[in-house]
């Protein structure tokens, strides 16, 4: 076989191989999509972010790039696709936090036109306790609104010292009240404190592919104060 004929055959094989890639990719996307749903809210933000991805093979797989007729909707509103070099294709939309309270539905239509609907509830909580700018070292009590009779939140309290152990744990609440004992607060040194309070609910999707999926709804708030060991004057 001369060089010209060999080059012609090589090009034909290369084109055929490239044509096979999209079909294999489409089969993987249709049959093995892991639904990765994240809904994030924060007291300091006026919007709630809904961030959705469809990953091939599982939670650590690459994000699938889906072609029409595939689409994603939130409460019947189509979410546009975006793309980033690190994360790949994603579907993101932001909603006003003031009007987003309650139940919502994510509907995914696959390349095979099959629909998968997933409901979730967005229910932020509030901190009722007013924290003064200066807090004297003692047992710390915080009252909340919007949590269950027996619930939990993640408590992160950090100071300005690299040597201290800080506080980073999930605490149980009873009747919307969180108590941080004085002994636990001893992990913190006197001075500026950043207090982060957050709740995250992660559940498996109910209506997904054999690759399954997860939906995570999270909300958080932040407070800052100065911690002092001296007792207040009477």
C-alpha cells in the first residue's frame, strides 16, 4: 500500500472513531446519570442559589453536557446551562430569598425524553437571640425560630489565635434552643469571635436513574462579637 492510500485509510478510521464518541457519551449520560442537586441560602444574601449537575457514573464522575431535548426546570421554569473549566456543565438559577420559602420541584428531562421530578422544601431558620457586641465568658444560650422540637445545627466559632482549638461540631437543639457550656467556650481565646450557625439536610433523590443521586438543602447565618473573661460591672 503506497503512502497516499495509507493516509486515506487512516483518515477514514479516524473520522469513524470520532463519530462513535458522541453516541457512546450519549448512552452513558442517559443510562448512568447521578443527580447532584444543591440548594444554598444564607442570611446575608438576598438570593437562594439552586445549583444542579448530572454526573456520569456517580458523584465523582464528570459532569455531563446534555443536548436537546434534554432540559432542566425549576417549578416549570427552564434553567439555562452554564460551563466552567473545573466543574464542567452545570445548571444554576437564583431566586429571591423572600419569596422562595416552601415547596419546590426540579424536573429533569433526559435525552430520551423521560422526565424525573424531585420535590424539596426550603425552610430557613432565624436567630431570635440578640448577641451584644461584647460577650462575657459564661454559658452561651441561643434561641432560634423555624427549627424542629429536636433538631441540630453545625456550630463553628473561631477566634484570632492559631493555637486555640476553636469550636466546630454539630450540636443538638431542644425546643429551638442551643446551649454552649462555659467549658466548651474555653476553646476560644478572648477577642474577636466569628460565629457560624448552619443547617444542612442531605437526602437521596427519590426519582432518579440507577446511578441514584442526592439533594442537599443548606442555610446559614453569621454573627461577630468580642469575647471577654472579665465579669460585667454592676
